[in-house]
C-alpha cells in the first residue's frame, strides 16, 4: 500500500514545473510504482495557453477548481471546463487549454509517465520508461 500526500510531493522531483511556465504538476503515482497508470494533480495558470498532443498517452482530466476553455483541434469544437467536468483524450486529440482562472485538475495517464516528461515543440510527452 502506498499513502502519499500532495504536501509530501511539494518541491521534490515529483513536483514538476513546465519549461513553458504555464503549469506545474505534482506526480502522485508514477510508472515506477508499476500499477499501469500515473496520477497527477496539475495546475495550469490563469491567462496562459498550453497546446498539447498526447500522441503516446491516453489522458483523463477531472477539473476540481477553476475554469478553462478547451479547444479540440481535431474537430474545432470548444468546450467550457469547470469543476466537476471531465474530459478524456481517448483519440490522442491535439488540444489547447486556456485557463480563465488558475485551473486545478486531477489527471490519469496510460501508459504511466515517469515524472521527467515535459511537452516538446509539438505539445507531446515523449514515451519514456524507467530504463531511459
């Protein structure tokens, strides 16, 4: 059994800040736990814009605080995301999130991330393993 708090993660190697400066993420469960998924609490900052494309991962996102506009680049649709709303990137959709307020969410990734990932120039997380 693993018991871990967000406070335990603060300012450790599990507390990742994007090179872009648009978000930070506390990586609660990682690939090294060998449970088949990773679990994160992520905050995207108000007034920023983050374009992403999880070409190597499926991600589910549950908003727990704040509001953001989500644009699906595959369909052109725009969605308003607020607390209690979930979105699932089950088709590896390219998307952009524009938080109107600080946007706190809980994210699940499959395959799990290692904790070292950051978005590349295409918004993609590389597919890393514990051996990389």
